[in-house]
């Protein structure tokens, strides 16, 4: 615990130093600055381990660009000399590495990581202070190795107070619960098509490692199982670093790309497991929707990802996906996608999360959908996740805890026997596919065991919104009258 505290204080010091640099503007750029430095430091720590293990070890990048050669010595180059080296030598060299994926995969990982990375810092003395501060974290100590994942989570959380970085982060409790229920096995292909900083993949990696890996050969198998795609440069770099930290020596399977950027019909992947929180509320750029069948085209990102997931799952492949309420009650193309989902897959469970799980990044209510491809849906079980006793909302300082899901885990049962042990209770109920069809695939179904539940009916929500807007306008008018009267010296009755 003390170690984590010292990590937090190092991160805080790093932020304080970067705030003094005119080139770094805001949390997102601080995160960007720190990410390539962390990547090189962790990469070199891993290089040192590989050198010890292998005879005639070949460096994947020229030795002078390794962290130990230019950054590790606290008395090393600084000021303008350091800036010159980083901007005019290190960055161009790593961006333009000749590193074919088949002959030098670790070099290829570095080249990918630096493809869009950027040194924001303009003051070489401050940059040296940042580097020296980073060197206080020891990434080679075996005794501390098991803490690295937690440390990295901490770094991501500490640096993601910026709104635009929040999109990368799914609360640890949610990822753990989803992975735990899907239970990926050794040898199964595991993918997150919108992997952000790699939270789901790291969690899946740990799950398989702790539960199924028994030998060095098993560990090699596991390293090949993990696949991710991330569109944005910064989360891609953070995800790659995350995979290095978790012991994937060559994370070439974390691609920097837009998963939606090729025709749906051209995917030939057959994936065993997909765990993901696709971006919602976002819209894709013009033309992306043309990759999807004409009657299924939409610009909404989450809807496109849901179609893609159904397409790329293998027969008996399993998925757990975070989706907003809007997908559940939405109509039009959303209805067609839900029809497709229930025809192609057994959508066996929807866990309805309470408000605030993703605070402070978004207040949108979310759901966890669990489905298996190959059999149509006959019935859907809903489970309404309650707040724990004494909790009215979640926050950044009081997030959801994994232990809260114990009730679902105890209730869950086994898919092999069609979840025969499941029973309805205050939180759980089931709905037949006939009822779902009769509702035109509106899956925003209220808990029949709760007398007072908040309605998510779109018309009611819009009416409620209009009423609130009208009340705000009335208050504004009153305030305007009071201010106007005060300025003219009159009293308002």
C-alpha cells in the first residue's frame, strides 16, 4: 500500500513539474507526454529481462535510444541538448524505424507506439526533472512486479480527470465482473474492438493467467490470445504499455486502427470471446456507415460495434458489452440491430446498472449485455443492480466495488444447463422473446418487482426535459426582472 502511495506522490510531482512547462497544456497533453516516456522506460525494463534470458540477444531498436542510454542517468544530458536529442534524433529515428513485423516484432511495436506520439515539453531542464522523477519508479524489481498493473491503473485514473480522457476508462469493478462471468479460457481468442487503454484486455489476461496458466508454454499461448484495436493514438500507446506491463512481450496484436473502417462482409475472424465498452454517444465520420448493410447503416458508434461483434463472434463465441439505455429503447435501425442480435445470438442476460457508475465522465445510464452466438434468444433475464446500503450515487472517490456484484455471481448459474438454477427475485426477472417482439424490441423493461421505478420511456423523458427547460426559463425571467429592478432602484413584488 505504501508503494502505491509513493507512486501517487511521484505522479503528482510529475504533473506539478509539467504544469511549469509552457508547451504542455492541460491534463490530456500531460497524459500524452507521460505516456511515451513511460512506454520507453517500461520497454527497456523488459529488454533487460530478455537480455538475461536469451543468448546473443539482438536489440530491437538502436542501443542509443534505449532508456538506459540517455535517460537513466540523473546527471545525463539536460536543457537544450536534451530537447535537441529528443526532438531531432530520438523521435525521427523511432518513427522511421525499419522494423518488419515478422523479423523484428518488438521494434515494430516501438514504431507503432511512436507513429503519432509527440513531445509537448519545450523546456529541457523541466523534461530532465520529469525523467529523473520517473526513474524513482523501479520497473525491474521482481518483488514489485505484481503491483505494476495496479500502479498503471492508478496512473491512468490520476491523469484522467480531464473529461476527454475519461472516455478511455471503464471502472475496474465492471471490467472484472464482465470478464469473470464470460470466463475466457487458455487458447481462446480474446478481443476488444475498441480497447481504449486496454483495461478489459489486461483484466482478461490476468483472469486466464491466474486460473488456467500452469507452464511457460501456457504463458506463451496466452500472449497470443489477446487482440485489441484502438482508433486514437494516445489510448493506443497507453494500451500497448499496459500489455507490456502485464507481461505480453510483443503486443503487436494491439492495432492502431478504426475497427469499423472495413466492410463488415470482409471480416473473416472467428473470435471466442469479446469484452468491450464501445464508445457511445459518438458518431463516426462520413463514409464509415457504408461498410455496413444498407438497411443497417447508422452513424452511431455503439450501434455499429454491436453489429460488428455479432459478425465476428465464432459459433458458441461469448460476448459481454457495455451499452447505454438509448440502445435498449431506441427505434429504427436500433430495432433492426436488436432483432439481428436476438436471432443470431442467445442474449441471455442484461444487467441494468444504476446511475453514476461512470461518474465523473458521464451520467448516462448503462447496461451490461451478455450473449452467446449460434442459438436464437428464447428468453432474456434482467438483473437490476441496486446501490449498496447507504450509497446514493457513485463518484470518482467512491467508485463501484467488485464485491457489489456478489449477488449476481451467486444467482448466475450455468449456461450449459440454460441457467436452470436462476430464480426471479426482487432484482431479477425474465422476459420471453415473444414479449420482446411484441414490444418491437424495446429492451428497456422495468423491474416488475419494484413498485416505484423511474420510467425510461422516450416520450416521458422528452416531456420531463421540456418541463425542466420551461422551469429554468421561468427562473431566468424572474432573475432578469429582479436584476433589472435592482439596477433601476425599484422593488419587485
